[in-house]
């Protein structure tokens, strides 16, 4: 089996919200709203994983968005633009300092029954 050169894009969305009253959390319901409103409308397919990490010495949960595209596809550039729009909204809505985005070259293949 030959695997194609592909690009995996990941975005790490922190779930802590720092407020003057203390730390609040982006609830599962709030993230589901963001996902439905701002991710589903922009992307044909993606995966969300639950993670745990640390930001500036504070432990926090996160949601990790993963998308995979063929390396020679123009969809990568469009996805990057759409992802930047969604991240801008997330940062504003949930008062985030930032969202980490990574891009990694991988080998893979989309398999189907067709």
C-alpha cells in the first residue's frame, strides 16, 4: 500500500477563561455551540479530541481540532484562512490569549468503499 504525502493541521483550543472574578471554564455546551456555528459551517470534515495541558503554569482542558489534506491540494490554504477566522471568534468569545496551530507533514490515505 502506498501512502500519499498529506498535511495535518491541528488547533489547540484552551477551555479556561480568565476573568477578574477568577477562572471560569468554557463549558461543553458552549464549545458545542462554537463547533456547530463556526467549525461545521467552514469545514467538510475534522476530528475533535479532548486533551489536557498547561498554559502559563495553570492546568487546563483543551479541545484539539485535527484536519488532514493532500499536500498538493489548494484546500490547505483555504482551510488555514477559515481556521484563522474561527480562531479569531473563539479568542474573542471566550477571552483566550491565543490558540496554538500546528501543521505537520504526514503520510496517509483516505480509504473508501467506492
